[in-house]
């Protein structure tokens, strides 16, 4: 039903709480050398809109680009970093960029259209790092963005150019010997004093001044003298000169350096290095122990060996909202991956990786119905690269299709509740298109009803009904009453936002009765009760709606569930307004807005603001009501069709517009609307929560708005959005 966005959105979509002006990582150590290159790059950035820093792996392209970008933090709409090293599919590049900007779009629009709309009037710098394996997808995307977004500048860093017209290329070579030696001394000094001498300069010369190679060598100076380092370099170069015969010498040198670091590891360290290569992006200790433990490496030893790899700069440690996590540089991971494949253990390790993230997704689905909803959302967000890897593995292995369907369906709460409808649709479509899961009908049925749910929220009613009908038919054929209940429930949701209230009530009641018979209780089931209450309110049965929502609120309080509870509060506030209890309605909406704002639930939030505008008008303040309506209006552009295109859901807005417009006059009403549109979402929420209205002199009961009888049918509904309908 609701979707969360964890980052700021474009101005026309309204920034979320505390919007940063940049997502560039902070520099954690000293930047050494590159004075000439920085000056040249600054000049190029002043003269062109697409600049690509190219060079071999480990030469410092990313660090140089981030250093240059850091100087541009003052740009009007910020500096943003898109990291693509962990993205494996070309189809996900646009989704990754949407994620970088923190955009929430529930419509069926192509991701590129969303990006073009977002960047149309922006002035910002976009840094793209690690794109070389996705260059064929990145080039056309960057070209389109630059053509349609005059305020956009792109700074890319990779091993090849993007080959887009207007591109300026800065070829980055190794560090000069003295700068490389300074880097070596700087990094080695982190564990003890080291003086620059001729031996260290020679080490850097032998390493071709490649920063990554130098930093790996620095880790050895805690155990070796510079002379010993030189001696071992002689041995290892003779032993490990590798790579293809056509590779550049610098590429061979880097591989030699990593290979030499690998050779200096103990057998158990090499084993863990190779096994950790199955992770994409950061991972935590629990995952490492489960995936990598056993078969020569007891799980209880993983922590100690992992610490040794940290000491050798094979891994890096980082703090995150979910705790301490570890990361492996992509080049180092690739080397470990080759070693893993050479052992013949790659398939087993990828299955263990898949098993861990299947278990994590299952646990998170269960824990979503608890006080830990926010923590679950944060956890899944941090694990997205690894979940993508697990999904890709399942959907490309013939015997794993059913597990891919199960995983894609199990993540329904993330696709729906955390602003990932488009990516969820990507994985769900792929999973149900595959054959080979006939022996596991439960997995396919779950993927089908979740696909129907996501398609409804995107406004794709044809595909939604097709998926839900197939789910219902197969559930009946195979004797799966729970899947049938979910299919019936979601078909009722489609009727709700299509203004067929009688059909919505009939279907959702049937689903709720089936849930009760089966003992099913979770956020989905409670949302069904809220949706049933909505259908009753719109048919004038306030008493029935109140009973349902009061029961939902009680259960939510008992279980610590807040996501569904916010929607129950919305319905209760609507009912309070119809009774003329404006003060009570405002209090309920304040709590609703607070919850929705904390979860970044834009749909629930904008619905609550729309209703608060009507309450405000009823309290006798038409100007403030118009301002709130103006603040809500642009948000619908990122959610879908305003108020779902529903006559019932649109009634409060239309009535508020009528009341405020008549009292203010057209000119003043439009002025107040414009004032609201200029507010950020943070400002609108602050205004809604801070405003206190005295009771109106007379608060009679209000007639429930009732549009004309609906003529749309669920199968043909053009409605988009619909998160308020579950």
C-alpha cells in the first residue's frame, strides 16, 4: 500500500526530511599528489558537461573524481554519486540512479522518463563510478539526460570512455615516483613511523606508481623492512607476471600486486578471501560466518581471519545504520572470484549466499508485522545489492526458479512499503515468465499475487487482473486456500480504487473471512480491514467503518505495527470530519502525518494532508486550507494519478476547493495554492503539525461526499498509484 523513500526527491516532488545536498562519502584519509590532474580536471569541468576520467584499475580514478566533485558541493541541487560496481544487470542502471536521487514513483512510467522529469530543471553534478561493465547501457542514458537537462554535468570514472558526443576524456596515469612514495609513507605511518628512503622510492617505481598497489604494499611495511619488501617484489614479479599477453603493463602490474598480496596470505586467509567474493556490496559478520564457514574454515574462526584480511587491506570496515559492515574493493573481489572458480567451489558458495539472503528476506517479512518495521526497512535497503545477486542466481539457474519466485514474492513488503515498485515489478515479471517450477506451486502463486498487487499500484490493471486470475485459478486447482485469499483480496483493492464500492466490499469481506478461517494475521490482513472500512465510508456506513478501524488500531498497538495503523487513523479522521468533530479529526490526522512522515510514506502522507486541508476549511480557515492543498498537489506527480483518479477519493479535495474558493475568491485562492506549491514537503509537514485551529463556533454533522454512481469497472481502470488501497 504505502511506499517509503529514504532520500530527498526533486523539488517538484518535495524533499523528504533533512535533505542532504550531496551523497558524496567523506574522505577518511589524506589525499596525496595529483595537483596537476586536479587542475586539469577542474578546467575540463568548467568547459564541458561530460568528463570521463579513464585509466587502469587501481590507478585512482574514483578518488580523483570524488576529490574534484567535492569542490562543487555548492551547486544549487547538489553533487550526487552513482556507484555501479555492484550493479550487474544493464536493466538496473536506471533503477540505481533513481535510488541515488531517492525518487519515489509509483506510476507505470519508464524509469528513464522519471529521471528526465526529475533532472529537467536541475543544476547538479552527477558522478558515475565503476560503469565499465555497463558502458553500453550508461552511454545512451547519459546522452539522453544531458540532452534534456541543461543544468546537468556528468563526471564519470571508469576503465573506458562512454563514447558520447561532447565527452572530454582525462587519461589518468600512475603517480610520479615521489608522490607514490609519499602515499606509501602516509599509509604505512598509520601503523607506525616510516621514513621515506631510496628503497621505498624503488618499491613505488617497481609498482608503476599505481595507488592501489602502493596501498597494498604499505600494509606489508608493518612486518617487512623496505629492503625486504623490494626483495620479495623481485621474487613475486618473476613468479606472478600474469594477465593476457595483450594487457597493458600497468594492468599486469596491478594483478601481480594483488596476486603477491594473495600469496602472502595464509591458506585460510586465501580461502576466506575467495569465499567472500560471492558478496555484492557490503556484508556483515553473521552473513560472512554462515556463507563462508565450514569445509576447512570453521565458522567460529571466520571473525579472526576476517580481522587478518582487514589488516592486510583486502577488506575495509564501515559503519552503517545496521551496524558494522565490511566491503571488498571490486578489483580485489574479482581476483578472489577467479580463485574461487579455480577451486570448483563457486556454485556451492553462491548457493550458500542465496540461502542466507533467502533466510534474511523470510525473517524480515515476518518481522515487518512488529515494532521493528523501520529497522526491517533499513536492513533490506542495506542488503539490496546482495538480494539482487541472490535473485539473479535463482532466475538464471534452471533448478532454482521456484526459489527466485519465492524470494521475489517474499520481498512484497519492500517493493510496496519502501518505494521499490518498479524494481519489484522487474523481478516479479521475470520470475513468473520462467518455467521449471511446476513442483513448487506455492512459490509461483505467491509471486503471482504479489505481481498483481504491484501492478495495481502502478495502474496496470490489465496485467494485474491477469496475474490475480491466474493465481486464483491455480490456487483452486492445487488446493491452496491462502493464495486464493490473497488473490481475492487484491482484486477487491482494484475494485476499490476503480470506484466499484459494492464489488470491493464483497471481495474484501470474502478475503478477510478466509484469512480468519486460516488463522492468517499480518499487515496485509489488517490493511484489508482498512480497505473494507474505506469502502464502507464511501457507501455511508460510518458505524461499520469505525468498528473495523478501531479493531485494526487495537491490534496494531498490541503488535507495535505502525504502517497499517496510519491508514486506520486516516479513515477514523475521515469519519470524525463527517460527524463535525473537527478538533478530533485534526488530532487523528496529526498522528497519522507523524507516522507517515517517519516512514517516508508519501501516499499516506499526501492523503492525510489533503484531508487535513478539508478539516481546516471546515474549521473556518479557507486560506490555510488552500495552502495545504497547494502543498499536496505536486506530490501526486511522484505517486501517480492524483487521488487515484477516483471520484470517491477525490471528493474531499473537491469539497475543500469549493468551500475555500467561494470564501476566498478565485484570485486569492490561486495565490494560496501557489504559496503551498512553493513549500517543501518538510515545510508542509511542519506547517500541518504546528497549526492549531480554535473550534469553529458551530460544527454541525457534515454529509459524506458521494460522487455519482461509478461507471468504471476494475478490469478497465486506468487508475495509477493506489497505495491507500493496499
